[in-house]
C-alpha cells in the first residue's frame, strides 16, 4: 500500500525551497576576487598585487602571474633542458617595453613557440593558485605596469579563477588538511602504507624537516601544484607530515623587587629614569626598621 499526499482543493502548494547548484560557483569563476572581476570587466592593464602573488593584466586578461610559493617560468624551462641558462639570462637582460624576453627568444629561434607557451601557461596557473588564496590583506592594482616577459597567450580571468577553484577542490578531496602546503615536511614511519610512486619517492627523498612543498618543487623543477598533489596523497597515506611552527617562548614573570641588603651584598641595580628612591633617613624607613628590630628581639 502506497500513501499519496495530496494538496487540498483550492489551495496553492508551498513553493520549493531554493537550492544552490554546485556548479554555479565554478561557472562564475567562484567569485574569488571581486577586484579582479571588476578589472576584467573594465579591460584594465596593469598588475594586481596580492599577499601571496601578483597577476599581470593586459586589456582585462591575465598575461602573467608570479608567486614566491611557485617556481617561475625560468625553472620550468631550465630544469629539463628546454632552454640553456645563459640564453635565458641574455633575453632577460635585453628585454624592454617594446621587446619582451619571450619575443626575443622566439625571434632568435631559441625555443619552440609551443613549448614556451605551454610552460608559460603552466607557470600562470601555478602562481595564480597561490595569488588567489583568500587573504585578509586587500589587494593593490597598479595601472599601466607591465612585465619584462611580454605577452604570449592571454588567458581570460574566468578561466584562471575556474582552474584555481578546481585545483583547490581537488586538494581538499585528496587530504583536507592544508598544513602540509606551507609547513616543513618530514617523512613518517608507518608499516601499513602503500608503495609510493616514482614521483612521490622523489618528494619523500627531499622531505628533511626543513624543506616545504614549494622548496621541493623548485629543486625538482616541477609545478608547485603538482607537488602539492603528491604531498597531500602522501599525507593521506601516512607517509608524510607537516611540522608545526615552533611555539613562541613564554615570557617569564617579572622578578619581585630586590630590597637593599647588607653592605656586603652586591649593589642594587640603578633606578629607572624618572624614579626617585627614598632616602635612608626618611621617617617611614626609620619606623619600619624599628618595627623589624622589635620583632627580631621577641
């Protein structure tokens, strides 16, 4: 027997409660930075400086991104022999507002355009992940500022925010604790852990209790985000842990004031400026001395 609930005749059924679709934030780019959204709408050119990184815009599109937590384009190009270090440095030294380093490298045939654009796109998404991290510090935009690299293939702001949100959700699914993202990493001893992959073994080999995920990414010549993926998987498997920062030293309570002792005792510290000590022959001091002597005679 099936029970069917009906609405009385002549009455209007109650409206359904609104339900937010899970895909809505992703379609709107997540609303991660209202300032960045406004700059994209006005087709601004300049650099948006945030607490953990910077985004360079040209006519409202992202042309470059930098973060101290992500390896730069030079690391990705030089680590695996795509470009010689001397060639890269020469292009950086000769770059100006008219001819950026990217154009100098391409015109000289030093690197294939496809390889340069691919590495640059990886560097942009990698740095943008950190630059768009939620922060209590407001961002600052400098109109007209450019980057010495020059423009390669601009990326829409919506695509950058959508990819940043996707990466954030992926890391949370792998291991929801973000401590390992910025803390010094150390291997954990466990007996029931899966065998790490070759990539993960390279990360474990550098986890010495001092290096962070960003440090390991630079030494391996990899993107910081890909390293974070390995780090969180290792943390979920119990093979890696992040070290908490050392506790701040507790202040000792102030020592009680030292009263003047016998003549043979060490001299009392000098009084602080602006404080006048009472003289020994003051009436109050003399009275206290007499009371003390009387108590000792009892």
